[in-house]
C-alpha cells in the first residue's frame, strides 16, 4: 500500500481535471470515468440541507448505471434552490454528452462555500472544451483538484489479487460523519457483484470514515462511492474488504491529520463497553470535546476532561465511574494517580504528532476506535475568514 508518488492504475479508468475559474487558478474540476460498465455503491450526507449534487447522485445511483463521477470544488452549490438543482443536472447532462453516456450514469459532487450557485457560463465554457479522448490516468491530479482548504492532497492505492484499488479524498473541516463527512471515491478493476460491493462498502465506511470527527459539524455535501469495472477479474471478497478497509482508514487518518489548524492526530480507543454502539458513542463524546481537543493541542494530560466527556453520556447509566480506567499514551491516569514528575514526563510525550487516549468502561466487551485532531487558534482563523 502506498500513499504518495506514482502507483499502478486500475484498468479502464480515465481522468480529466482542470480549472473552471470558480475561485482562483488552482484546479477545481475533477472527473473520473470508466471505459467499461461498473458496479457502484454509494453513501451520502443525511443532512436536511443536503445539496443538489447529493440529491442528483442519490437518484442516479438508483435509476442509472453510473460509470463516471464529476467533482466541482470551491463551490458546494448548496442552499441555491431550484437554480442550484437545475445547474447540477445540467452539469451531468453536459458531461454525459461529452462521454457519450446517459446523464443518469454520472454522479456529481460539490464542495466549498455554501449559498452560491455555480458560475454556469464558466462551467459551460470549460466542459465544452473537454476532450475525453485525451484523458489520462492522473489520480493524484484528481485528488488535488478536489481540495478546498486542504493543505495536502489525499490519494492512496492497494493491490488485491490481480486488481488495483485507488482511493482519493478531500476533507479538513465541517467533519462529523453522518455517513461519511467529506468527498471520497474509490476506483477498482476488481470484479465485485453489486450486492457484495454495497455490503462491503457500507461496513468499511461505518468502521472508518464514520469514526472520524474534526469539529462535530456534518457537511451538506458528503459523498462516498466506489466504482468497480471488473476488468482485472474476480478477487477474494474477504481480501478485497480487508484492502478497502486499510485504504479507507489511511485516508480517514490523513483527513484527521489535515484538519483545519490541526497539529496532532487524536486517537480514542474505548473498550469494556456494553456493546460497540456504546463504545463508539463514548469515544465520539471524547474526541468531540473542545476541552479534550485543546488540552491535546497544549500537550496537557488533563484526564479530568476525558472523565467529563464520558460523564456527558448520562443516558448510559451502566457506566460506573469507579469501574472506568483512563490512559494517555499507555500510561494509566485514572483511577491511578500519577506523581507530578510522571505527569511532566507524560506531557513531554504528548508533544508528539499522534496522541492515543484509551478508556475501559468496565461494562462489557464492546469496543470502538475513533479519530480526530486537536483544536487550535488556526482553526478559528481559517473559519472566521472562510467566505471573505
């Protein structure tokens, strides 16, 4: 598995990217299409303010046979009314005409500022100049074109049997998964039947992207999908699931590390819960606590903030404080009381780029791990100035 540099390409997938001119001169258009029919699985934002891109893609996933996805970055096209919906539909129609496929065979995703419609004259001019016959296989470029406030592009691949899986993602802020909070797409030449692909993809997303949080805010534009065109033949479904899980987890951690203003990756491991759902609920309460996140930023092993976050789960009355164990970086801090010298040494260790907090609830065998990041003044600056 590689995360950077050149890597093998899945057979039959082509890429197009470029600059529409939505905000600046960086690429803001990305398209990946398959030259062969695909099986596809997708998951989308559950937000009540889900954008036109999400609505159109949901419909196309049911009504069509998607073999292409187009991403417009730096403009979410959300809360733009009937005009925004018409623009999203028009984009899929114009691209489909270029690719000589049906509009219902194109998924569309958008990311960026909310409340502004696409600059359609620029979009029309750009799409009109596209030449699919000159398309390459530049997934690094696709990941770069999807970026908004991301500081690094996010791309990865793995081999499974004779097939390849490539993953690309974007995401740094407005991240509290209620599906998969970001844009993420996987492309593979493995042959995987649609029911199996859907089952595997949902399971993987739930265990990776849905265990990710930057700032507790669910995006209006969440879209995650996987395209499989089968050109490399059949693979072991168990091995395919394992490789896809590895890729999704790696991309999720890249998103957490790149969280707006983030300086540390925060991993929360909860075990000894009544069930996995309780473990995940408690872990999310910890990773989402502004006080835990700021303490992490300051390398302060203030376990009291973790205890506070657990205590907020007041509906989980089977959690008894006397049975709970809390550890920072492998060093138990509650109920065991560390000396001042031990706390100083632990604080020094917390200056690293990855911080692990482990909690044992003492209730049962449930467990969950979630990922997030610290909270810095830079996060406030980025978001205070986002639309200006």
